C-alpha cells in the first residue's frame, strides 16, 4: 500500500522537530490511547489523532499491519524509487495507492475570521487546478503500473472545529462546505469514470455523522456527543492542541472520553471518528479492490 497525502494519512513519517506546531503529533496528548479507562501514558506515533487514522484502517482491510513495510508514506519522489529499483515493477502490479487530501490546499490561505475563504474570486479556477494536479498524479501512478488507486474526495471542511469555533461549535460553516462540494464536483467529473480508480466519499461519510438533518444520518452518528467540538482544544485563541507554556503547563483542555467525540483537534478526527467513517466506506471500497487484495 502506497500512501500519498497529508495529515489524514501520515502514519508517522514527518520528523519530530521539538517545539514546532507541525511536530505536535509526536507529543502528548497525541498517541496510542482511546478512552478514559486507559490508565497509562499515551505513546505518540506521529499520527494526528489519539490512535489510528484513515490509512491504518484501509491497511487493516487489506490484511496489512499498520507499520508494515507494505504501507509507506513517500517522502522520496515515487519515480526515483522505481528507477533506483527500491520498488520493483512487479510490486506495483499488486499494490494499492491512496491519494488523500485533507484541505490544506485551501485552508492554508484562508482567513479564520472570515470562514473558509474570504472571497469567491477565481475560486472555480483554483479548485479546477487542484483537481487537475490530482488527476495528473493518478495518471502517473497508473503509468508506473499501480493497478488500483483510491482518491479521497473533500470532507465537509466547514464542519471542522477550526471553522465551527466562531459560533461556539454549534453549526457548520456553509461557505466551507460549499467549497468542498465544488471540489468534489470537479473530482467526480475528471476522475469518476477513469478505470481502476475509486473515489472515497469522505464528504458523505462525515456529513452523515456530524451534519445530517434531524432524523437522518448514519447509525454511528448517535455514538458521538458534541460532534462539532474537538476533544483536545486550545485554552486560548491562536493556540493548538498539545501546546505547552515555557514552564511546561498545558495550554489546552482535553475531554475525558475521546471515543465519544468525532473530532480530536481542530481539524482531525479521533480514532473512533475514523473508525465510523471507514466503516461506512468499507463495502464499496472492498468491492472495488476485489477479494484478490484481501488477505
């Protein structure tokens, strides 16, 4: 399993740079624990969650151990590994690639005070360019010999605590979710009919849990409380989960039971959240992969 993407799928490949916000996944409270009944100290594994995340669950569906050499997030250009013989062509013919995008292409330039984006100028063009790059990556993987490619569509970014915090975590940001739907429209148009490519519908799976109409939603939705509120929340504006003061004081608040929260921090799901999402996506995913990929 070859994984391309960012925070949603990185199972511990970004190096730890002590004190940096981008390395907080290597520090408490991120790590391998699930609920308040666990009495030990969490062991950080470099994942943006309190335990497993998307790539881990897909690997388990394939019968791969989450830390197996068969599952790697590539930090070296993929073609170079093939050309150098690190990855053999025959391996690609029996492999699955996952291309994941969690919204960094859009949120990195947004103004948090104005929602997902501050204007709609050139929005369609920009999103079209992002999806075109995804399509190009898919084509390159298939040319190299990867038989099956999975591509995430955009989850409802407007429902992340980063966007819902401004209204006390009560409602999703409509502009953010609209932007995600536009991205997904382009993705379906460009990739939806391509052979041996499967779009993982994160938008619907997330929405059915955290933003459904009354009386609707998935069966797993009722398992979560305060669905738009993070388990780990900064105690001051501009902070982040895991931040410490110069004296070592925790500058964040942590919920008692992460298994009852869908979101772990301001943008990433908990282990329980990912479990519910991947449970919803498992059947179509496995039908696409066929039983040949199941061990």
